[in-house]
């Protein structure tokens, strides 16, 4: 047809069969209501049986704090500076537990046939060095899972104890040396302080000489220098004592403990979800049954000669 054709385009025809009527849908559900009711009842009953026969699941967890030791201590002539650092990075500790400690413990005879849940480690607080052991357990699994978590914690603590002890002993040796230096400086200061009194008594007995004031100045200067050294040592010793007080080994912040309330969905929730799901499946089954009946009716009787 050319663009100059005077005939109008043919109108679009709408057929009643193409429209969806809510009344027809409701009529189908009315006629197939037994399908909806039976399907809903079956699914709801199955959900009730599952919910009532299912054991409640609890969450068991334990919190481990990685030990801290002094980091690199920088000492100068006047002070000492340093900070605390973890014995090992939290990610490294989690990997050690999940990839090494747990598989090795599962192979032990004491845990080989024990029925306990899957235990996993995760970071609870990266900056604070806190680790979290967790597992979902039923009542029968609480005791063996708790024993397994205790064994995991004991293995990690044993690994960290050797390194912590070494660094703590190194710090103790440094503190002991500073204490000995402090005692020597204090003793020298006491000896120097007694010098002017002796010189004064000798000057009175033998007659004052011109060298006595100069010697006293030297002694006073030496005493001041020794006092500065003593203050510096005390400053360094105070810092190291503070770091030693903050140091600590890996320990348990919270022992393995199961939650008071189940973490799984309750029977009421499971039954309600099952009833809603059953109703939806029942509606779908009703429409599907209607479709099969209509398709069979439109096909008509089968010709025996075909």
C-alpha cells in the first residue's frame, strides 16, 4: 500500500477470550476448592510434623583473647618508647584454628566418634585481638561440642605460650639490667655527695687551700650529671615496667557457652510458613487442574481411525 492510498487502516479487533476476568478466576477457585483445601492441608500437616519432631538448635560460642607483648622498644639517652602488639595477627590465628588445629583434633581418638557440631573460628574484634569459636548444636551435642572447643582453645594457648614466654623473659632481663644500672648510679651519687664533706673537714684541719672551691665545683657538676643519668634510667624503667604490666598471654574471655533460647525458628513459625506455602500451591494446583480439563475438552473425542 502506497502512502497516497485513501483507505483508512483496518481497526484492531479485540476478542472477549483474550481478556482475563477476575470473576472467572474466582469461579475456577470455587469449583476447584477441594484441590486448594486438600493441598493446603497436606502441606500444613507436613510442616507441623516437621516442626514438632525437629530438635531445637542452640548457638554455642567461646571468645578468645590473643596475648599481647611489647613491640619494638626504642630506647634513647633520656627515655624509652614502645607499644603493645599481638602475639600473632587475628587472621593468622583464625587460619591456624580452622586449617590446622580443628582438623588435627578431629583425627584424635577421643573425638573421632564423638557426635558434635561443626566448629568454626572467626574474627570477633580485629583491633582487640578477639576470636570467636561458634557452632550450632542440639541438646545431645552440647557436651561433646563444649569439650571440643576447650581442646581447640588449649591447643591455641599452648602454641602462643612459648612465644609469649620468650618475649616476656627478654623484657624482664632488660628491666633487671636497668635496675642494676640504677643502683650503680645511685651508689656513685652517694659517694660523690660525701666528697665535699670530707674535703671541708680536711680543709679545716689543714687550712683552706685555693684548690678546694674548684674541686667542690667539679664534684657538684659530677653530682648533677649523675642525677640526670639517674632520672633518665628511672624514666626508661617506668616505661618498661608499664609495658610489662600490660603484657599478657592468650586467654579465654568467655568459655564455651550455649544460648538460653534456640536460634532456629519455632514450631509456630514453621507451621505458619507451611500453611501459606500450601495455600499458594493449592491455588496453583487448582488452575493447573482447570487447564488440563479445558485442554482435554477442546481436543474432543479421539477418532478410532486416527
